[in-house]
């Protein structure tokens, strides 16, 4: 693991009306690191990563990306820099083709605003081959792919657009044990591809096998930031419910 910092969030504050949801949180992610962002429901995890992905603006604090101060005015700006947030439900559009999914929200447009279908088919097949996923056709609907293939499509998309960091917010919340296993395999393949990952969850058991480090939030404050070797599930559980 490289030690260089990819993300550095400093003294982040967020209020929703009178509710002080983040109270001066410092949060870093290093290159090729998998960070488990954990804490009970309502702790502020989603709010923190929504700030990182440009959905919310912090009321106070700074975000540094790859050594430069950044200010995101939209999710698109964060994505352009390489912060790819995969939300549980909207990760892929099941009723669209593989090709359309690789380019979702970023269609290659020809003059007059038409989507260049030929180009997105060719490019998406190339992106999939690069990660070793050889699908019969990029015209297949996501619905007909296996879970592993779907994650391959999500990964291909992130890599194609130069993502440096993948953020997964509660990716395992409603999954079976077998499906959880698939998500963990996905995270491994993302890390092996040289990216960093933030894995947000309230379930330590889901993230423990894969995380290099844990950051614990409680009522809007960071109460622990520990390497996996230096802690245990028991210790983290105590912190989370304290
Ligand atoms: N858009 C919003 N407007 C008002 N309150 C919000 C909003 N988003 C989150 N909250 C509140 O902020 C707190 C932290 O929420 P959240 O970041 O979603 O926590 P977590 O992801 O750790 O469960 C909760 O009390 C939640 O109700
Ligand atoms: Mg949440």
C-alpha cells in the first residue's frame, strides 16, 4: 500500500437546519487503501461521503484531493476528478444494455445531440475486455447478467472514466451472505486495479474481511481511526454502540 494521501477531508462540519450532523470530522484515504467507514445509523456516514461526492457542500472545512484543495459544486465535478460513488440501487440500470450502463450519464454525443451508439458499444466492450470480462455482446441487458458480471460492468465504467476512488454506501445492507461475498470480491478487484475504496456500513462483519483501516463515526464525530491489525471486531463494536 502506498502511503500517499488521495483524500484528505479536514474539519468538516455540516448542519441540517439546527441539527449539527458532522462536528469537525477529519477523514483521509490513502492510495490503494480500503477504508471501512462505520458507525450506527444516523452517525453521519452518508452525509460525509455525500460531501465527498459533491452532493452536499460542507458548511465548514476543506477537501483535498491528490494534494490539491478542491471544491465540488456538483456530483459531476467530483466524478470528473475520479471520485465514483456507487449507490446501492442506482449502481446500474437493469433495463438498459451493458453499453449504455458503462456510459450512463456520460453518453458520447454526436452533433445534434444524438447518442453515438456504435461508439459506446465498441468502447464498452474494450473496457470490459480490459478487466477480463468477455461478454457475448454489449447489447445484453443488465438484467440477464450474473451478479459478478454486473459488478464487472460497474468496475469497467469506473476505470474507463479514470476513477481513483470508489465509494460504496451500504452496499451489503440488504444482501444475502452469498451476495455479500460477491461485493467483497468486487472490492478486492477494485483495489487490485489500483484504486482506493471507501466502504460505508453499519455492519462490521461485512467490511472486516476487506478493510485496511476503520474509521468510526458516532453522532457526527470521529471516535476512532485504526488500522485493522491494531483492533478487533469486539473493540470496534464497543465503540460503535457506546
Ligand atoms: N438531507 C437531510 N436533511 C435533514 N437531515 C438529514 C439529511 N440527511 C441526513 N440527515 C440527518 O443527519 C443525520 C445523519 O444522517 P446520515 O449521514 O444519513 O447517517 P448514517 O449514514 O450514518 O446513517 C441523521 O440524523 C439524519 O436524519
Ligand atoms: Mg447512511
